[in-house]
């Protein structure tokens, strides 16, 4: 038994064994990073799918219309744009890419105008807001934080798509 322990100790102390352990460690780290990328991509794709599937329900529009932009995925965790409809706890925002996003407010949603916290009832149509939140299964964004931007704030242009190479 002692001989086996001594042989194991010699193998673990060798440079080859240390190199093999380093390679295994690096491989594990690379696989964890790859898995995180898969999870993030799946989450983004799931939101895009739920958003498009529930578009008619959320906005009362005609189904089977291509609603998504060139990259086929809307921003799942927020919106930047003008409020076009308010039916609390739901707010509809026309996002910078000209898509409508349903924002759900909750009792813990923090709303700020400049440095002042305000109630949800102070939101008005045509307010320009920035929303940060989490997507839900209905293709809506559950707001964690909403900031009302000052009047006269320039609206960011929609993202430009490069012309196809011919």
C-alpha cells in the first residue's frame, strides 16, 4: 500500500502531471465561458421569440408580420424611447429602433426624474424614458428602474445596418 502511495506522489510531483492538470484546468475554464455564452444567447433568443409570439396580444396588431430588425433580436433588458401609451401597471414605449415594447411596472420599480424619485402615476405620454429590467415569458420587460430624461434630450437614431456586400 505504501508503494502505491509513493508511486502516486511521484506522478503528481512530476512536471508532466502538473502540465496535464494545467491543461485540464484551462479546458474547464474555456468550457465554463462557452456555457455562459450559450446561456446568454438562449436567454436573448427566448425573449425575441416570446416578444414576437406575443406581439398581437400585447399590441392588438396583425399577426405574422416581420417585426424584428436585421439582427432579429430586440433588446431584452431595457428600452430607450418615448412613452406612447400608459395603462398602469403597463407602459408602452416606442423604442429607438421603432419597435413598441411593453414595460410592466411593479411596486418595487424605481422611477427617477433627475435625482428625484417619483411615483408611477407621474409618468406621462411623450415622456422620453430609459428602462432597465428583465424580460418575462410574454415578451414584456419587467422594469426595475425607469429614468425620465429631461425635455429636449436628443433621441438616439436607430441603429444603422450596413449595406449588403455584392
